[in-house]
């Protein structure tokens, strides 16, 4: 499993890169001022960091309980991981986006779905790249399944 330092580095890099990409994109798509979107994005980013940290620990523990290797993540498992996190985070963000941007809950939900789709691809790509750049220590006690 990853160390606390590694989890912290992962979370911070994930959110910083996401902010650089998503704030201008959200401002353009929603037709809102970049400073308003930026402030909301920072709040959501901090919330996501806490949720992401806890979610990844729980996900790794679940893999260990199921006897799956934590260090090996085939594409199907990466998709499951990303969908579960984004789906749970939408439940948290819809009311915040609705209130912050003065939108109906429905419009906030539609906006969140759009960005959740963006983040599904972003999370998949980021985590794949992160695992290549910072490989997870191998636990030889659990067999590796082929991709």
C-alpha cells in the first residue's frame, strides 16, 4: 500500500492540475466569472482532497480484504474506482454548486454530471500516469491478475 506521504503527494498533485484545467473550462462553459468559479473550485477541491484521501484508503483496504493486489490496477478496476469516487462526490457537490452559482438543483446536477464525465477521464489518466511515475511498492503476498 502507499505511504501517507505518497497519498498526500497524489492528492495535492491531482487537485492542483485539476484546478488549472477545470477553472477556465468551467468559467467558459457556465458563462460565469473566473473568480467566482475559482473560489468555488478551491472549496470543492479542498473537499475533494479530504474525500479522495479517505476514499483511496478505503478502496485499498477493500482490495486487500478481497485478496486483490493493491499495487496492480487493471483498466477495469481503474474505471470502477473512478466511477465510484465521482458518483459519491456528485452527491456532495450538487447542493454546493446550486447555492454558490445561484442555479437550480437540476442545473447544478447537469453541470456536475458534465464535469464528473471530465473528471472520470482525468482521474483515469492522472492515476495511470501517477502509478507509472511513482510506482506502488509490490506486495508479493498477493498474486497479480493479468490485464
